[in-house]
C-alpha cells in the first residue's frame, strides 16, 4: 500500500510438510510445520533512492529437543537502496 513517499509491505506464509521427516529412534514419520510473517516500510527519498525497514518472524517445529536446534527466529533489516 502506497501513501505519499511511503510504501507499506506485508507477507505471510504457512506450510505443513506431512510425513517428510523420519524419526529412526521412535520408528515413526513426523509432520513439519512453519509459519513466517513479515512487515516492512519503504520510504522513497527520490526516484532512484529509498530507505527501508523490515521485520520478520519465523516459527517452525523443532527437529530435535536440544536448544541449539531451535528454528524460531525474529529479525530486523534496515537499509538504503540506490539504483544507478
């Protein structure tokens, strides 16, 4: 959605991959699900230059029980793009 020099952006994704992960320990297959959403804002400084801010949140099933295997994360992007 554009208003003035600003453009608002949003995205959402939801996926379910059934029976794609095989658990040898329990001899069963498992579902793997994840959800991602993003929200961003662009500011057009000129025809060729814009600044942007983006936030993304990703939530996914863990494939193991250990903390280092977590697939949930959040992140920010801040930048500027100039077209030559």
